[in-house]
């Protein structure tokens, strides 16, 4: 019979093995840019991602609703029609942490992604494109959030 | 183990549009439960998409991505029958990998 004590000892051993093999979540999460997701504004977030100061550009497009009825599910899409896009990022200005998502796009992918984000309140949303030549461009759009349908 | 992802990949000319719907709580870590205690954050941190085994997209997400996340992207040069694999890892280290064929 396997007692609890034996079981505990075994699991500790297995955990140790996993840690040495780098299989534990802490190891797996190392690539996640914590500093960028902790940033409170766009400039800090982009800097934490290793980008230059963003410049507004018509080559980046951000699509989303003018008014979102439910801030928990706001469909947004960002795209860039220039060549050499390395990264696309979506940011919501007035969320507790500005950065929502970062997409590393390879050459095999059209530089265009859509997803759904959460918004705490009406705010500007930014789409940022980081190009391979070091340029950082952005587009912005104000999205109003109607919470519970009682006006925003 | 989390529920499977729903992946639909449709060929459109020389491209394929991939739509992925993942099943995940995406808890922000900002909400409080009825007892006033903060509900710990639980969200997908990393998503990777592969086309016939080559990584074409990797994404890092914060808790601001909506519950049951939706993701759409377009792969150049993909044709019917190609294999699309999508993986995610959340901040608890849970993983999920699903695949679909381009139709």
C-alpha cells in the first residue's frame, strides 16, 4: 500500500526531476514578457517589448466597433499593409494593464490578426506594428463601452 | 484538461484563413468573489500556430484577452489538406494542442 507520506516523497522527487529538465511552468513561462504586460501606458509597453517610440501611421489599420455593448467581449482586428512586419500588438489605453496581446508574425503569415479583448471602460485602443527595419507604427481608435446597456 | 479548441481552416485562393476558438476562463486577477477575495489570475499566456509543422505565429497574451478566446489569422501559401496545429500554455502551466486540416 502506498501511504500518503511515501506519495508525497515521490511527488517531490518527480517535481525535482521536472525542474532539472526545465519542464515546470516557471521555465516554460520565461518567454512571456512580464514587464511589457505590467506597463501602464503604450510607450512603456512598447519599450519593454524592445521597440522604438511609436509613430502614428495610415499603413496600420485597427478595426473594431465604435460602440461595444459588452466590454467583456470586444472584437478587434489589426493589420499592417507594409512588408516586413515582425510583431503586432493590441493595447487598450484605460485597462489596468495597457497591453492586451502581442503577435509574432512570421513571413508565411499575412500581417493581419483578429481576436476579442476585454475593456474595463470606454477607451482608445491601439494597434502597434513593429517592422523588421526597426520602425514602430501605430493606429488608434476610440471604442465606447456600454456597460449593461445603460449608456456610457 | 481543458476542452478542445475549435479550429476551422479554409483555403481561399493561395491563402488559408484560420479561425480558432479556445475554451478558457481567462480570469483577469482583478475580480473579487462574493467574500471579497481576489480571484487569482488564470489566463492563456502563449499561443503558437504551426502550418505543416513550421511555426507561423506565436502570440503572448495578457489577461485582457476575452474569455473563450477567438483568434483569426491568414497563412500564405497554404492549401487544402495542409495541417494546422495550435498550442496554448496558460499561467498555471496547463497546455492544450489541437490540429485541423485546411479545407
